[in-house]
C-alpha cells in the first residue's frame, strides 16, 4: 500500500504492463462504479457517498466504498472504522469490512494519526488512487462507490480515467445559486470525459421544524431539480436537513444502517431505489431486444481528422457512427460526434457509450486495442484512407465475402 513518507521512492518499480492488466482485471469484476462528485465543498458529498454505500449493501448488493479525498478523508470516521488496521492476505490488501457486503478503503486508515496533514502533489495522489483500485482485493462487486473531493482537479480526473466502464457520476449539490454554479461545471467536467451523469441529488433541501412541522427552506429549494432540467440529466431526489445526519456521522453510525427512521433516511432510500432501478435496467439492456426477437443495428465507428480517416485513433477530432441493418447490409443512419479528450481510458469509454461494435482504424496503440476488445468491440487495423462511407461498405463487403467463403468450405 502507499506510504505516507518517501520510503517508496527507493523501491523497485513494478512492470507497468502487468499493473495495467491487474487494474483492468480488478475493475472488470465490478459491475457498476458510482463516482460521487460535486463542484462545491461543504455540500455533504461524503455523507451521501457513505449512506449510498450502506443502503446498497442493505439491499443485498456487494459494495465497495473508496475514499479518495486525500486531504480530508472523513469516511473512516463516518463509517465507524477509524483506527481499524488494514489486513493483507496472499500478498493482497483487503478492504476493511464496515458491514455485511460492504468493504472500505481510505487514506485515513493508513495515517499514523487522524491529525496528520497530507501534503502531496498531483502525481502522488494519482498513484495512491491507482493503488486503491488496483492493489485492493475487491473481488466481484455489484457497486463500487467512490467518494471524491470537491472540484474538477487531480483526484476526480484520476478516478474517471482509471475505473473503466461502466462508470457513472452521482452529482451532489445544495439548493443555493453559489453551489449550483459550481455543480454545473462539474456536470460539464463529466461530459468532457464522456462520464455518464446518473443524476443530481439536492442535499440540505429544507428543514422540517421539530415543533410545528412546517418546512423551512434554509438554503432555498429546487435548485438541484432546475439544474438537472437545464443540463438534461436525471434528478434523483432531495435530502432534507436532518439533525440525525450529524448525530450519526459523529458517532460513526451511518444514517441508513438500521433502515429509514427519519425524513433524511427515507429520502436516501428513495434515491437508492432509483439507482438500483437504473442498474437493473442497464444489466438487462440488450436482453429485452433478444427476448422480443429484435436485432440491434450493427454500429461501426470511423475516427475522423478533418473529415477523413484519422491516421491514429488517439489523434481523431470526431467519431463517425454508422448504423447498419444486419439483415440487408445497408447503412440506415450516420451520426458524427466530437471526440473526447485523449486521456487514458476516456476514448474507450466514449466508444462504449456510443454502442460501438466495430472500430475501423489505420493505427492504434496496443493498450487501447486491448481495452476495446475486452469490451467486446472488434478492432480492424490497417484500413487505407478513403471516405468514411466507403470504408464501412468495404468492411461489410469483406465480411460478406468471408462468410461466403466459409459457407463454400
């Protein structure tokens, strides 16, 4: 595991290729990755992450919770595992079990004292996050919940690059305009990285007076829902201000540990039900088409540079997606999409999001090719320059000729 001093500098560096394969293997065993993000500090993001993880585990899902807030790791305190030692088995790091079906890892579990300040630059933080994902024996999980620090800096960027697919963002805000402006930038951050926004949660949304029962909108109300409508992303719900949240957090007892007992706990439960429904819909996508006897169109992607085939996938400016009727072999639809930032893991995620079945390319790095093939995307290399439409037709003709030759044999 990562050291908090400079001792690791003298240790032998592992083979980067084997590290990449180990990381990919770990992440492949995880069905859903939920990145809890916010462009604004102080919105209760860690509270949301902790209670989402607990609620998912209570629903019978196998869950991991990763705290990558390097400078303010609060998850161990909130989960009641502060001071618990990290164990190893068979030379693998084991997550600390906070509850049935729920393992946790955090830098807060590695610091000699909870009062220690962590003064690290970006590369050091990236290395720690990679170790949390790569070196921890997560096993097969239904959900990995990642508590990220506020903003759009090193830690959220590192997580988005490393976790692989399927990954989605749960964005937390409070109702007031100052928070909404920062969270709007967070949504744009997700779009730049082709990271799907699962939805927005409006936290601290009103207070029910304990004496008269009247609702008091301390930080206004409705900003989260309005932002979700503006940005065209789902709105997952409102979490009211609840003294139980503070009491439970300070005591290391997650609000949802014993189920919904308060307005905030009931609201969290509704949010989790939506997330579970979305996950079930994702898991079953494609199966419904087969059950109904429908066949999805084949989607062929051609990377473009200045409107022509890009010499390398990583140099592309646009991605042309051709949908082909597999029965007639005809192109039925073409769409062109702006290529995402060329950062590790981002382009493969975008291709998967576009539903790519085949990518036609002149050249491609070996690692990128492996990532695409692991996701079931066929990679065709050595494609000669031509118009995108002609490249697709040439591919279809070659496939048809290959099937005909196989039939003759």
